[in-house]
């Protein structure tokens, strides 16, 4: 994967940065990208690959980002600003699958083609198309792995769920998939706690510490993303828990986690997703539509693979070496 940092303008809350002056003067197409925040390298990768793709295809890229995975207001304002500026298309990773819909509808009524990346809207047809990981499948993969892993330990499962936040479809779908893959309902007695973490490492650490204080026997930890996994691992270690007796799973597949948390055995498996595919295919699809081609519609599955340090019987997975070759960030 080839990426380079954005060289013109500053990315930040409600800040718009364009690639004008960076080799795309006179572009006939302008595309917007609205991500969630800049702390998680997942979003940085998405922005960098979108910029690289735009530069190569003669597209002017306008970008905006907020402060967290639940910062809705900045996304709504960015949608309004980009629509008013006359962009041809917008890629958006919604921080709230419902709350952003009115601004998306206004953009589409103004003739802007909108693709949701990473996270679907609710309803899904509020956008022209969705380019994302199959989040239910990602959850199912780590759920199946976690079930097989705790069975190999010969232990009765005691499960903690470190979720994202209400209203974010990607988090809801991952949890749905995990529960199905693990083979439990959310109200099953084996599930001893569920906490929203906003995908934030510090919030996840505090959440995990609180769950351990109530139930020190937790031996399965589902985390919605790898920052949350890092926080959960830190809390487990703070509590003196033997990580060899706990199955920790996550979703993302970033380089920092694969080379660190997975290689060290602190996290047992992750479902690797590919934000570069969302960014590249999204920019190209919007550019094609703006130049008179077909408008993107429907759903594009941008891929997911299970990465595990030590495979478990009956669950297909890829090695850490595969994960390292295909990681991002």
C-alpha cells in the first residue's frame, strides 16, 4: 500500500483541507472525505490513501474530521460546508448512522453523490452506496475464534463485551456477529457485562477495570476495535490476570496491533479490515460518476480476514506474517 501525508492545510475539527497546490490544479472533479477522528491510525490511513488516489486521478480532495468516533456535530457541519462548496461527491464514515441522514439527504438533493464508508447509514439507502467491511462477518470470525479458544482452555465462558456506542451501525453489526459466532444471546448468563467504550483506549481500560472488579473470573473479552483492545489488555495486566487464561479478540488489523498486541500474545485474534480499499474505490467511483460514468449503488464488500497468533481447531485464520504484510497505519 502506498500512502503519503496530506501536505496542504490542517486536518481538525471542522477544518477543511484541499489538495489545491499539490498537483491537482484545474481538476474537473472535487470529492469530499469525512472521517471520525485522527487518533486511530485507521482513519489516518483512509485519508492518506484517499489523497494518494485523488492525486493520481486528477481529483481535488477536500477532507474533514472530528474529535472522536461519536462526534456528530462536526460531521453534519462538514456535510453542509462541502455541499455549499459544490463538491461532486462525498465519502463519509458516519459517527451516528441516523443523525447524519438529514444532512446527507440535503447533499443528495443538491446533486452530490454520497458513499458511506466503514459504517452504514440507517436506513442504508440514505446514501447512494456503501463501501465497507462486512462487519457482521468480522464479528462472527472473532466470535467463532473466541468460542474455540475458551473451549480449548477447558473453561466455562465468562464474557465481557467492550462495545462502541449506541447508534453506530458498524459497532452494532460487529457485536451481532460476535454473539452469533460465539453462540450466545446478549442476555445469556455467560455474558457478565457490556460497556460502551467509543472505541477509545482510556475509556476501554476504565471499563475493563470496572468489569473485573465485579467479575474477576472473566476469560473472554470482545473488543470493538484495537484501541479498545489495548485498553482492555492494560486493565487485565493491572489486575494481575494471567493473559494465557483469557481469550481477547478484536477488529481492525492495524500494524501497531498486529506487530505488538498479537505478536506478543496479549490479543489472540483480530478481524483485519482494509480501509485503504474503501478510500481508493470510493474516490475512483465518485470521480467516475462526476465524469459522466455510472453512479455507484448498492454495497461493496472491501474484505475481512481473521488474523491469529495461534490458530484454534476448526476456525480458519491467517498468520501474523499475513497480517503484517497486509496491515495499515
